[in-house]
C-alpha cells in the first residue's frame, strides 16, 4: 500500500501529511512533485494544504492545471482514492472532481483554530472508523473556506449522502455548514479541516487519525488498482 | 495590438463578503444611500490578435478555461485597439 503526497509550489502541509502516513500510520509514502505526470503504483493520493501558486487568481485555480493533475483526475476516475485537504480541497473543486466552489470567509479573517465537526456519513472509504453522528475536533486554517454550491447542487449532495463532515458552529459561512464532501462515486474526499495536524495525542488531539485508518482499512480489503 | 479588458464579478446570486464589508466601511465614514457594493477583478490582456473580433474570441476562451470560475463568477470583455 503506497500513499502519494502531491507537492505544488506553495504547498506547506505536505511534510505533515508525509510524516503522519510514514511515522504514525507506518505506511509507505512518497512525495510527488507537480511536474511529474505519472501516479503509477500509488493507492491513495493526498493533495495537501498550503497556498499553491500563492493563491493567485483563485485558490487552486493555477495548481489545477499543473502537469500532475491530469494523472490525478484519471486516477480518481478509475476509482483511486484521492483526499484533498484545505488548499487541496480547493484544487479538487477547481478541477471539477468535486462540485461547488470556495469563497472568502464571511468575516474576511484567516481563521486558524480547532473546530467541532459532526460526522454525517461513515459510508465512505475515508470515514468508516468514525461513528455516524459523532462529534470530532479537527483544526482549520484558511481564508477561503466558505463553501458555495447552488440549491440544486446542495439537494444532490444531500440526496446522495455526499456531505461527510459538517461544522457544529459554522466558522466561515459555508453553505449548510459543510466542511467536507465526497464525489458521487465516493472515492474523492475534500475537506477544509486538517486531519494531519491532529493524528497523534502529543499534538493536542488525534481525532483526525481515523480518516487515515479508514483509508488503510478500505485499501486492505479492496482490489481496485487505479 | 489589442487590449482585452476583462471584468470578473461574482454572480448576482452569490453573496459577496468583501463587497458587504466595503459597504459597511463606507457607511462608517458617513456615506449614506449606498444600495450595494460588489467587488470583482479587472484583468487586462494585451493580445497580438489579427482583429478585434479575434481578440474578443481569444479572451473569451481564456475566461472559460482559467480566468473565471463559472460556478460563482460572471465575466465581461471589452476590446480596445492599443
């Protein structure tokens, strides 16, 4: 089982993701520079947080056209697991792998703090180890986490049980308190909170760890080779 | 050469937190009678297109591909000879 952490110019949570997968979860992991065009041999791709391309134009808009993204999209379309965290979520929205768009936080502040989330569905490869309805604490750190989707799109998300995490107290104005969603096929997750920052108790919390454990368990029992 | 002047604005149906904050700031200076403030982006593209229509067409393609996000944004293009 091998994880890949995609690195864009301006990514800054790539080392954290790498460290958690390698040293906490004890799994094989490699960095993938954005100019690479192959993701062969990987079982799960992590698009980490940061400020890819300085957030110029729109968050994730330039990274979405990096050479690696064509392979990431193909990998996802073949059923491979992709998780985008924070800026990674923004990149997945810009790339069309997930529906909706990100706007500035309604209070226009960069918000960096622990928030409570409700686990809305455990029927995804990323959330099986939680309990449905459970409240977990994971930190956020973003300026553009105000998730937007039109009414029709929101109805679709609800109908298909695609909303994975919701804020219990909405920090940024996101539609329907949405903190994380999966695509309709359920193999691509985007979330604003940072599970890699709370996967070991010494860092003040480990509620994020179950996302990685869910992925590992899912990969252990599946035969999909994207 | 032609200059395409691209205005990218949030769709009317999308709330604009920056515009709202600017409105509040202006009101705090005593400017009354402001019905609304919306903020957007202004991008100029200097193009080597053969004529005005080609420049506009090229700029529209750029907007569709990268410059605007159709989920939340609209755009307008004006082309001037430079």
